[in-house]
C-alpha cells in the first residue's frame, strides 16, 4: 500500500451520519443538514476527518431517502441547496471532507421518470419507459395472469408490481416504491451522470455507491426463488461502474466507497484494487451477521439470532486485510444503518455495556485500513427498547413481520426478531444529553429516542475521561499518530472462539491487543504473548488489570517497549 501514490483519503477517518437521526436544527423532529453543521466541532473533537451522509435528495422517504424523487434537489426534510453548500464550506474550512450517498440502482416511483414511464398517456412515455425494467405477465395453467418470476425482493415479497394501464409488471428488488433502473439504457445513464456531475461541481469529495452490485439483471428472466443470482452481482455491473469511474470518479479525484456484499478476492480487486477504475474502498458485510441460526424457520435469514462465530469474524478481517495488503485499503467498520447496533449485537448492552462497547472498539480500530465509525457507536448506543410494532418505521419491518407470522411465529417471537435485527435499531436519534428528546430535537422525533438516553449520552461522556467516547478519541488519535491505515496485523489463534488477539505494527511501535469476546472469564497465555517485551498501554477495566485471567469482555492493549 505504501507504494501507491498518496491520496487525500489514505488518511481518512470516516464518520457515517444517518442524516434523519443525527441533529434536528429547526425542530420539526427530523435531523437535517444544519444539524450536521452545528455538530462539526463535535466531529472534529472526535478525531474524524470525513463525513459520509446518508441520502439527502428529495424523496417521499419510503426507505428514508434511498428512494430518490429528484437527484438535483435537497429534500425539504433536510434543508436547501444553500444548506448543502454551507455544509461543504464549513467542513472544508475545518479540514474535513464530505461524501454523500449515491443511489444508482433505482429511483422512487414518484420520480418524474417513472411517472412518465408508467403512464401510456404521458407525452414522454415512450422515452422514459425504457429507463425501467418491465415484463409481461405470465399465464398459469388456468390461463390466469401471474408474476413473470418468483424472484423475492431484498425487503421480502415479490420483486414484481403490476401496472394496469400497461398490463405489465415493473421490477423492484427493494420496496415496490423503488423501481429498478435499466442500466442498459444509454439515455438513463446520461441522465444519472448529469446528476453525479452536479454534486461534484458543488464540491463533494466522494460518494458511497449504494447497492452497487445490483445494477445489472439477467434479462432472460429465468425462474428462481429467491432468484438473487439473476439480479445481483452479474458481471456486467462492473462495466457500468468502470464507466462512471473513468468519466467521473477518477478525473475528479473522488473517494468512492462501494457497497457490495458477497465478493471474493478476485472480484474485490476488480472493485477496489490498485488498478481498479470502480471504487477506492469496498464495503462488504462478511463479518456483519456472524451469529445466524440456520435452524430457525420462523424468523429465518438475517433475522435468526444464534451464537457468535468469532473465528469467522476474525478470519473475515484477516482475509480482507490480506486482499488489500499490496493493492489498496481495507474498509474497517463494525456496522452501518442496515445492521443492529454493535454493542447489542456482538457485545452486551446490559450488564457489561461500557466494557463490551470498549472491547469492540479496541479490537477493531487499530487494525489496518480506513475506518468508518457509525454515528452513536462512539457512545455505545444500543438497539431499540420498543414494545410496539407501531414504534418501528422501516419499510422492511412490516413486510417481514407478516412473513414471520405466516411462518408460524407468534407476535412475541416476531417482535423479538425485530428488536434484535431490524435496521431501525441503528437509526434512533443521536443521544446528545439526558434532557427532552436527548437533545436531538425539541419535538417528538420521527422515530422514538431510546429510553437509555439518561445513562448513554454525549454530554455525560464528554466530561468522563473513562467513557466510551473518550476511548474512541484515544484510539482514533493513536491511529493517526501510528499511521495505522498502513499497518500490518497478525491474528493469534484465529480459530479460537473466545479471544480476539492481534499484533498490529504501527509507525513507531507494535501493539498487542488482547480481548475477551465472551461474557465469562477466560485465561490468556500471557507469558507467551508478552514475552517480556510489552507493557500495558490501555484497558477497559475499572482498575489496572494484571495476570492472565480476563474478566468478561475485558480488553487490554500492550505496547512494545522498544521504539522502531
Ligand atoms: C442499501 C442501503 C439500504 C437501502 C438499500 C436500497 O443497501 O444501505 O439502506 O435500503 O440499499 O437502496
Ligand atoms: Ca429538521
């Protein structure tokens, strides 16, 4: 990696802001761009230098902005174009970069393109129809019209929605309010490129490419259920990404974070290797659902919670760090807005809340690569405390709840799956202080604040040098000082299901990180590990730990005595 010509983003420490939930500046219950501007000082003090904001475009908000209605305007929920320009200005003045989400796979069904496409009487119908993907009905054996295929949407339910005026179905691999775009249509591509250029001209420093591996579909529409192989990760999507890379991303020296699950080494390098023209960083999810339960048929797939396969998590990090060792940079993160809160997911958000949140940070943030901290993670925000289905907001929740009940789950089981795994867990308002609405807003927010704002909030942690927040600051500072983006790592006992033990090498020192990932005490082979060469540097216990016995979720970082 050191051989690559230096780019600004090689020093990036990214913070993901879920715009709707970060800070509401005008007190309408919705987070907004001015809210981010108000918190730039906070972000600076945390030690991050790049802000990634979730979609800010005009949208009916079926999927919180991933359903774009107008690529050229800011949603009135979030502010104005002037606010956006101001954000870029303020960020740049503070030596920070701004990258925005870019949704290329679909639009909202309320987008004017789709409005024209679905209406045979619209004057521009003929031009826009082919911006989307249509299919005639099939006939079943009784001659009745049926769905073109049995493909299943990523949000549950069929991918096809019928439009009577056309007697055709359109394809939507997410919600039915998000019709998929047809990337084989040149005019469609041209229109999207103009939108991308618009934000580049406004000064954004990069993009996070949403759902990037879904751009191409199998146009033979073969049967399959769920049929993912027919609408995800088809080779041709790379061509589309390369085209954007060549024409827009590279010439403007942008940081491109690409979202794509399921890639392996060769494809990963195609996306983000040193010779790639697609992305700079790849966001994959291999370590994100390492606690599934295949035997659960009532709330299956990602919704089924089992025991954590820690070996898998470590192997995944080792594998991905190795892929990009000579070829670029690994993307380091625990989760984003699509997975549960990490302290509730892989830690313990009750008895060992603070300790396990710190352990998770200590195990991750000294590893090589470019880190992404998810808003609220730095204070240990947890999954929701909701008791009613109506407390949830995510479009995915409601289809899936019905699926669970149809699979034989009772209400309690279905609710538990949501409380463990739903995306809303990671979308509650930022907990700034313990007052009304956690300081996020002065009015009832669009989604309820977690009741634990009284004990988990920024204000309290800012004045406590032993807080989770203080630890994040320490780790991110150390990352910078030791140039750990470029570091190297060895995993000890990678097969072991209890410990997360690594040796990382920084610019000045080597660090040994020893973590107990379990809620029970364990013993560590300290003599072998330390070999007299290391001293204790950082830990997550109330008093200085000693010896080889590690309490539940205990983590220690040792530093090599000799400087390089
Ligand atoms: C990505 C986003 C997710 C969104 C989906 C559809 O996976 O991260 O939040 O629902 O794409 O745009
Ligand atoms: Ca607002």
